[in-house]
C-alpha cells in the first residue's frame, strides 16, 4: 500500500518551498510566485529550497501536520497560467482531516 506521504514527497522533490499558517493549512509551493504570496500573506512558517534541503522541508511538513488541528490538510499549489482558473493550481496531497477519528 502506498504511504500517504508518497504524494507529499513527490511534490517536494520539485517544489520551491513549503508553508504553514500555524493552524491547519500546509502548502507545498511549486513556484517562486507562490513562495512570494505566502510571504506576503504573512504565513507563520515559510521554508524555501534556498534555505533547506528537500528532506528538511519534508520533515518540517510532517512536524507541522502533527501539530495542526483536526482541519489539517496538505496541498501543492502552483501559479495559474494566463487565463486559467487559479483554483486549478491546487492539488490535494493529504485530504483535510486525514488521520482524525
């Protein structure tokens, strides 16, 4: 059986960073524009590939997930192409509430 973390590991392998709002929203940031947005949104935690390895980013996401409330989720997000619906940039990696009883 595939680990729930497989998709997260796969996304992080090509990501520019990861971010956590300090509550339940965890994002794998697929491009520099998304990194800049999370910094602009003043996310409590933003780690970039410039400052950490893929492994360190994965460990941070796993730690954040454990610390998050029951609404927690992990999504990758990429910037929309011109004329594209911005919501198409989001991909669910771990569903909201996963692991809660």
